[in-house]
């Protein structure tokens, strides 16, 4: 009887526990705010529709400045270098006298050749008179035909002597002109290669004259850039209207110039096209041989799909942007990148015309996030500036909070 009583008590406990478990119903956990979990508000960010557009390129090409009209002066005659009429490093004008190479000797030669010419002319005059007299006598049968032919021959010889003397005089005058070495161009003159008193011969190097204004810059354009530039020329733009800017190391202001040549063939070795530009240098600010970076103003890519560089993030499958579906929900889209054009990134694949793509700062955006589309004014540089200012502001705020925490701890 006592044992049955213990079993009855155990059964009662089990039955009671079963009733309690069956009656338990879990209650929903309420949000701490008291009204349940709330959905995040749509994220406001700039959105635009994918379209083809023309993008300004920012390209630079390395090159060296050069003076296309630089002249290396050499002696043209043999003689002693008697005088130098310049100071090295000065600016000389075209036609200015630079050296004297025994001009008195060559002047004497000219005088002698002039006398030779006068003598030859006098002999020609005598021979002409004799030929005319023999012609009259021949008509009267007073002289033989042979005598007349001899007179004509002497006249022809006299004419040749005059021509020979005339040529010798011209040569002497040329040599006399070479005895005074003059500047063929205006520019800065270098050091003299020969000292006064030395003997010079034809080909002896004397000095170099380097014009400094304008200067020339030759550079190599990648064939794609050359293609786009020719496209602009085919649209009516003149080559001389294409401006180039030269960034000179150490100078804050770029030099300005204009293109005057674009090559007609692509180099097989480098896949580039040669180009040339003239650059004004009125104050001699830069010198030939100086390294510069050449930029072409107005160079474009035509009809490309591009997004602001700031809109691109790195996903698991590579570069990506966020596009919007019909419900204004962000979806990640892997894209194929082209070239970078300033604040713009050309997209070679992954986006279709008419799609809506997020072009603003993608910070805080993930797939599935609701978006409140904001209009995009087309200025990608402003987007980057705004993002940088926002990041700087957040950094200052975090730094301020860290400083305040450190003060409290102390």
C-alpha cells in the first residue's frame, strides 16, 4: 500500500509536467523600440540612365623640347680666324656678323678677278671687230674663207674667256662673303669652338645658334588616340586649332602650343603615330632638350558607355556597379572596365543602354537595399569632391570622439 502511494505521486508529477509543457506558447520578442522591427529607409544616391556619350580624355605623353631651326656653323673657306664679334650665350639676330676670316685676302682676290674680267671683255671686243672686218673683206674677195673662219673662232674663244672670268669673279665674291660669317637665324649662340688666330678650313666647326622661340615638341600618340584625333579633324577641326599643354617640371604654369603635324602611318614597332607641336617661348623660359609632359586639349572618346569612377566597387567576380530594378532595389552587376578618362571610367561590357545605374558614392549600399534615386547633373568630378569632403568630415568626427573618450578616461 505504501509502494502504490509513491507510484501514484510520480504519475501525478508526470501528468502535471505534460500539462504545463503543452500549455506553454512562445511569445514574440518585441523590438526595443516597443513597436517591432522597422525597415531601413531608402538610401538617397545619384542615379542615371545608361547612355552613350563623348568623354574628354586626359592623356599625357613624355617628350623633349627641341629647336627645329638650330644651326651648327662651320667654316666655308680656308684662312686664319681673325676676329670674333659676339659673346657666348648672347642672343644674336639674323644676319649679324659673328666671325672674320681674312676678308682682306679674299677682297684682293675679288679685285684680281674683276681685272681679269675686264681684260677678257676687251679681248672679246677686239675679236668681234676683227670678225666683222673679215666678213666685209670676204664679201669683196679680199680675204680667204679660211682667214674669216679663223677670226670667228678667235671671237668665240674670247667670249668663252669672258664667261670664264665672270665665273671666277662670282666664285671670288662668294668666298669673300664667306670670310664674314653671319648668323643665318636668330637665337642664342653657344661657346666658340675655335679661338681667334687659329687656321680654319672648310668644315671646321665654329659655333651653334639655337632659336628659343618658338620651340618644337615631337611625341608619339597611341594609335587609338591618333584615331580619335583624326576623327575630330574629319569633323572640320583644323590641326592648327588643336591646343597642346606642356607640363614642365618645376613650373606651375603649363606652356601652350598648337599642333602642326600628325603622322600618316602607324609605326609597326611601337603602334604609335608621330605628332608635332610648336610652343611659344618668348622669354626663353625653357630650353631645348628639357623634359616635358604633353597634353592635348579637347581629345575625346566618342560614343562610349562610361560611369563616374567613384561608382565602381570590387565584388567577388571583379569590378562591379549597382543597378536598379523596377522596384528601385540595388542589384550588383559585374562589368568589364575600359580606359580611365579623368573622373570617368569607360565600361566595355556589362551594362545595357537604358539601364539605371547608381553613379554616386556606393558606401553603405549592398544588394537588396532600397534606393531613393536622386538626379545626376553629369559632373563626375563634383561627385568625387563631395565624397572626399564627406570622408574628411567623418574622419574629423571620429577623431573628435576618440579625443573625447581619451579625456574621459584620464
